[in-house]
């Protein structure tokens, strides 16, 4: 089991790595070559700068019981289909039960933004970070138990 982070513009990377290390879980950061994460972290997986290249590389490496952190619903859908756990930057856990609704909601919101001048999503808060780290630890424990039961 690994923590796999869609690191292009993902918040709280040091805190995520620190949380994973408390359970001796490796964290892999996926980003394109324009980012400079490799200077700061181990396990940085670089991809070309082409459209969706980082997402494709990440999706191809997901294994059952991995924990994937992403705000991309496409990556989340693939991860869920591969029996991985998925977490949003604001701490929400993606599930097979909520992903369809989220995809529909995203579609409706995009149409509404095109018709008016609505603002984008709200800024992250300290509460978002707290929820992210709490749910990451919850999913790590759940994954460890699930992987042990699966053997």
C-alpha cells in the first residue's frame, strides 16, 4: 500500500508525507516536469507536460488498497475502480456511492459558470487541512486492515 498524490498544485504536501510516515507508508508525488518538487522530496514521479500526462502516469500505477489524493474526478473514478481509497484536498473521501453525484454536480456547475460570472471554489481553510489529515490517517488505517484481511 502506498499514498499516491496528484501533486500538481496540491496543498499540504509536507503534512501529508509526515502523516503517512507515522504509519511507515511511502508517499509518491506525481507531477509534470515544470514543477520543482524533486528538489524537496523523495519519490517524485515526473511526467511530460502534455495534457493529462501526469494523471495517466498516476492512474497506471494505482494498486488495490493504495490511497490516492486528488481533486481530479477522472483520477478518482479510476482509483475507485482499482479498489483504492481516494481523498479530495478538502478532506472529503470519494466513494463509489458519491462519485456519480459529484460528476453530475461538476457538470451542472460548469454549465452555470459559463452562463454567468460566478466565482470559483472557496479558499481552503485550516479546517480543510485538519479534515484532510484526519481522513488520510483514517484511510491509512482502513487500508492496512483491508490489506491484512485480503491476504
